[in-house]
C-alpha cells in the first residue's frame, strides 16, 4: 500500500493541490461503499501529517462500518478558486498506534477526538486534479491531471 508521502513523490503537483484544498476548507466529502453495495457520502475532516492522510471517524458511524468492511473510499475536496477540483480514492485502514493518533490529532482542525473516534489512514491509489482553461469564458474546458499508483517492487496496492 502507498502512503500520502508516496503519492507526493510520484505526483507532487496533484498532491500539492489536494493538500492545499484540504487545508483551505478543512471539510471534504468521503464516499464509502456499504456492505450491501450502496454508495454513501459523508462530510468529514481529513488532515495530512507525517506523510499520511488521516481522519477520525466516530465509532458508531455508518462510514466506520463501511471502512471496516471493505476499506474502499473516495474523497472529494471542496472546490477551490475557479472551480478547481481534487479527488483521491483508495483503501483506508484503521491505525491503532497511540503515537500516530497524537500526530494525526495535532493536524486536525479540532482537538476533541476521544476514545469514540477511530483513526483511519487513507492510502491513495488514484487521484484527479481538475482546473479550467478559459474559466467562465468562451472555450472553457477542463484540464485533468490523473495519477494512478506506481507500485515499487515488493509492495502491494
């Protein structure tokens, strides 16, 4: 599995756009897949710290059940200036290490994650950064920058 740090190394421009939009708005949308196969969308607060993408999820939340069941996620940042967009997808996993919990909590826009908040690391496998040429003018068109994980030998995606 690849970390956010690996993503940054492979696609620094795309990763920088994601980092900037996550930091600007503090809230993004998390899509998960239920056990029954239904998509769900949830607002949440992601943060990047220590080269990893983190979020705390309430232990009774449907998104926690979805992440524990299959781990699949997609995150869409709030749109930036001139409708700039960032999307990242991959697999999430629980992170039980107390020292990493402290690192993640320090990066969050809030400081009240307690024992009922489960920490997840979100491991990117693909991302898309969209900007617009000729924004709000004739000939306006999207410019897509796409990244898919390049897995180093001996690592699994």
